[in-house]
């Protein structure tokens, strides 16, 4: 459905909630100037705020709602599972649904082959698991990651996250075991590795950078990394927390080059609204972990949370049955063509790019992209800025969005960029 606005944006109830939030939440979390809109419900590609305003969501809520907000199959799976078993003892007496999900993830692992998984709750959890696995498997703590890369904010993952804004306040707690190469240029990986104070054991890469600005590397980049890792005895870790489960028009972004990583980090769209992530790896790598003797070496209280596992199984089934991977490829290609036609030769727009339903409009001036996001919100379309300077308008709607609704929302974004 198109936007429908019943109040100013934000409306009076959102302003009131912002004042209440300011009194109780750490001030580093939610930006209150300008104030946010507070969501009340969502369905498909639409969001309603507490003032009754209806929006079109071109973010899928940070790329989470791959099958759409509150897909009936996912909601029903969560409700049924919660009615039967809300919580289990994930690493002692697990839920049956955890086993079913792990089997399904193994079936989806790029390239096939035997693999094993460690579940978590966030993308950062998955990256932490991958970094620990790499250390156990290689005995080498060093990691090559990439400039503008984002892998989460837990201390281990933060060491591999590029942006100084996130790193510098906590630099004294970071191991500084990561060196950074230029994204898209495999030749710089060896140079970075030679500068590392720690012996390199793994390369950690987003096949397409998300928070760093929806940056798409040249074709062949992942293949070159795979070749380099094989030659050097390094592990290749693909962080597909943002790109996985159909976002780019393939089940995984590394499928575009047929590259099989040693470790695969997934999250966000895995459960389409429930907190769940996974680090999936080839058996010969994952077997570096010792067998549990009753005390797991790496675990968490909510590991294998039953409703989250049930949501993931439902979400994966919907993606397959509704052909959302194929729809993302087709709808994304049409959307990219539409944006390029509308913005062709527009002064101040430096690039319009995309892969599937991960699309970016890059502006020369970050103030333009940030301002466009604010203007689009005021007109009922939710988009976010990305990139190290906020220079990109990032467009990542639910994979299930109808093409007509998407085109209308894109026109709102174009007007916001040109206004």
C-alpha cells in the first residue's frame, strides 16, 4: 500500500515517546534530534507509527524483514512454538526445532558438502564465532579485513570493523589483530598481511559491503580471495549477515561467483524478525572445536532459542515457496533501471548501483543523502543513509515488495534527492 499520512512526521505521540525515551535510555542509542517515528505495527512492506501514519519501508528494518514484516507463516510458526516451548537449554537439553534448523542450514551451505553450525542471536555473535573458529583451526590470530567493512560492535568483531567512529572510543580494549586492505582489490591483501603484527589466519569479507555504503566489488574479487586463501593456508570468512538469504538475487552473495567460503556468517533475514544468527563452516574447519564434555567452550543462554528457530524455518520455506530469491533479482534489476533513468546525469549524484534488492544512490555531498532520507520520511517512505560519511541512500526493501509499490516509493526518494 502507498504511504498515508495523518499527522506531521514525527507526530505528537512520537514526540511524547521521544521525551519518555530520553529519560530512561542511554543517550548513545537512539538519535532524538531529529526525533524518530515510533513504530506500532507493520505488515509486508508497510509500517504504521503510533500516530497512525502509514509508510513504505525501503529498509526491511535493517535488512531483517526479507519475507516482509509479520509474514503470516512466520508469525504462526512463532506463536505455535511459543505455545509448546518458549525456551530450552540450548547446549545441554536442546529443543527439537534447533536440530531441524541446523539441518536446513546445512542443506543451504554454498557449494554443498558437510558443514556444522554455531547459532547466536546477532550478526556480531556470528562473526565472533567465526573469528574464534579461525583461531582454533589455524592457530594464527591475525585477520585481514577491508576498509569500510562493518562486522559488528562486540569487542572481537569490532577489531575487524573499519570505521574509526566505532573503534576509537574502545581502542585500548581491542587486540589490534586486524589489518585492512582496500575493498575490491585482492592485490592489496598481501600487502596488508605483510604489515600485520600478528600472523594471518583468515580473511574476513562482506561479499557486498552493507553499512559501508552498499559497495559492490568488481566481479572476480571473491574468486581472487579464495585463490589467495588457498595458496596461503588462510581461511576465507564470508560475512553475509546483510546479504544472505536472497537479498542480492542469489541465496548468498558469494554464489554470484560460485565461491565457497570456509566459514559463513548469517543473520538479519535468516528469521525475518526474530533475533537469530549463525556461523556455518565446513566440517574440517569446525572440527577444530573440542567436543563438549558438559561445558561448552562457546555458548550463550539463548542459543537455539525455539521461537527464533521456528521463525527461521518458516522464513526459509517462504523464501523458497514464494521464489523470493528470483523476485529479488528481477524486481531489483527493474528498480535499478528505473532509478538510473530518473537520476541519469543529475548533478551531485555520483553513482547508482545495485545487486538484487540491495541498491545504493551515492551523493557527492553527504548532506544531500541525509537530507533526502529525512524528506522521504516526511513523505511516508523510510530509507536510511549508509557509507562512512553517510553519503549513500541505501534501498533494501523486503524481498516480497510489489513492483508497483516499490516504483512509487522510489519516485518519492528521487524527488527527495532532487528537491
